């Protein structure tokens, strides 16, 4: 083996080992690398009330209710299987909409309502001019918004 | 590949790059100008994001360049480590500040986009965090390369860091698929058709091409400058040797031999 | 004139859009100026040295 080949082998072997170990670490900590839980994931995890967490999903249609003070809003976050009632007082991000992705940060109250202190809107990764969106809706080619907010969260067996 | 090895000779590289330089510079400026006008004036607003979607035309191309530049540095570092080619080190070191710049633009423009749309300047989700790690990798690489008095040792340490850091690239790319993130998944570089209207995709691709040309121009400029400096350094050493002056205290004897070899 | 101010307003997102483009111009423009100056300065130094040592390549 020439010196060049030896160096090449050392670099390739070192990198593969390092890459494999990083992959294992990431797989092990996978559940902690998640930015939010889906409503189903939250129930499966049985989080104690008073714990600060984030939940994410779609703002369920026709559930958004604005209080008279103009700042408090109530709605439901759904992942298609389970939904959770959320209340929030404050300014909503511009992308907040019914049928769109959302992440709420806050705590679960004992009565099962999620009291959010921060609301983040999630974009559906679709970009188009307003006219095109109108046209799609008119011709019935509209697929509902909603590349769901990330993929539904699947609990790793270890945590379950 | 034969063309690459031909260009890998420093003297030949200097000649070829001096012809390419003005063309690349002019082309980069022209394409970016077209992309700017297209993106800021002619591209339509988004059905949900309104005019704020125009931030995409700097955010996305700079994100692509932040990752491509790192890949470029890693490949050059691998070549430098295995084949010990002097131009490979110079190329990697020339690209680092440029890549760091693109990463900074990506982070800043993303923050300015996230505030009105998501409702937050910054969140610690897997995508944003891994891009911040990329930025620190760039800074670490630059610091490491310059931390040694002996240039070859600095270059070797930097190359190792650059290669190790390459695991971060797939993490950035697939973070939005592997974990729940606030950042949305890919719209262009995905399996299946892009989820972005053509009237927005075209100016985006023009800007991406412009940023690529800009990267090429900047890297060539910096490589040439670094080569000029090394040659000047060798000439000075040669001048001192010829005049019978004692060697510079900092210069190891190897450098004198290298200096004579460079001038031969 | 009206549609220029309308365009500058960016549908209410002026500060975000123009700041993003401003940061990009500052960083990338700064890199371009730095690289250009470094290249010219290093060429000048090398030219002078080559002239003095009587070597032209």
C-alpha cells in the first residue's frame, strides 16, 4: 500500500466511524430533538399538568373563537386523530389560520385545556400567487393546506 | 478530471483564473441584478405570506450556498489530506469566509422572515440549530487554520475539522423530515414536483445561479491573493538568501528549500 | 410616484424585507470589497518584488 492509499483509507475509515456514531447518538436522542408533540403524542406521553411543553398540529377548522377583549383566542389543535383545546392571549403571527399548521408553547391545565403563552405559525411549504390559489379553489383542485405540521409524531418504543 | 489536474499547477491556475476572473465577476453581477429586479418587482406576492415572501429570494439561495460551500471545503480538505495538493488547501481556505458569509445571510434573513410569519425571531428547532452549528463550524475552521505558526499544521488541523463537520450537512438537509421542526420541509429540492409556483421558482433559481457565480468569483479572487502572498514570501526569502543575509528566525530551513523550489 | 411608495411599503413588511436585502448586500458586498482589495494589494506587492529581484514570470 502506498502512503497515499494509507491516508485515503485512514480518512475514509475515520469518517465512517464518526458518521456512524453521530447517527447512533441522534437516533438515541431522537425524541428530545423534536420541537413539539402532536396531540396524540402528548396523550400517549401522559405529561403532568404544569409542565412547559410545545404541541403542534393543524388549527382545526371552525374552532377559532375570539373573545370580546380582542386579544384572547380559543381554538383546537388537531393531528387528525386527537385534538386539544387551546387558549391564548396575545398577538397571533401573521400566518395563523384555520386549517394551517401551528405550534403552541405553554402548559396543560388540570382541566385538560392547554394554556399557551406563545403561538408560532408553521408554514405549509407551498408558495403561489393569490390568483393561482383562487383558481385552484374554484376548479376544485385545491388539496387541503396542509402538509400536516411535520409528520405525525411517532413515539419511540423506548419512551412508550 | 484531467482538466482539474492540469489546472492544479499553481502557475497554470494563475493564468487560467486571470482570464476567467473578469467574466465571472461581470456575469455574477448581471445575473444577481436580473434576479433582484425579478424577485423584488415582477414576482407575485404569496397567497398567504403576501410581500414578505420576497425574503425567500435571498434566504433560500444563501442557504443552498452555505451548504454547497461547506461541501466544497470538505472535498478540498479531503484532497489536501490524502494527495497533499497545495492548491487544495488554498481553495478550502479561500472558500471558508465566503461560506461563513452566506451562512450569516441565511440566518439573518431567516430571522427577519420568521418574526412576521412564524411569530419568532428564533426557535431552537433541529433545522435552525443545525444551521447555527454550520456557522460555528465555519468560524472554528477559520480560527483553527490561523491558530498555528506553522501553516501546514494549521491547514491539516483545519482539513480534519472540515471533514468531521460534513456529518452536519445531511442533518441540516433532512432535519425537517426526521424530526418535528417549526421550519417547513423543502419546497424545491424534494422528491416530486416543487410546491412553489413557477413565477416564484424562476427568480429563485436566477438568484441561486447568481450566488453560485458570486461564490466562484470570490473564491478565485481569494485563491489568487493567497497564492500571490505565498510567492511574495518565497521571493523575500530568496532575496535574503541571495544577499547572504541570515535566515529569518521564524522561517524553518524547510521554508528556504521550498522558497528556492518555488522560484525554480 | 404613488406606486413607488406602494412598492417600498412591501405590503406592510417593509422593515423585514428591506432589512433582509440590506444584510445580504452588506455581508456579500463587504466580502467582495475585501476580496478585491486583498487581490489587488497582493498583486502589487508581488509585482514590486519581482521587479526588484529582476525576475519576471
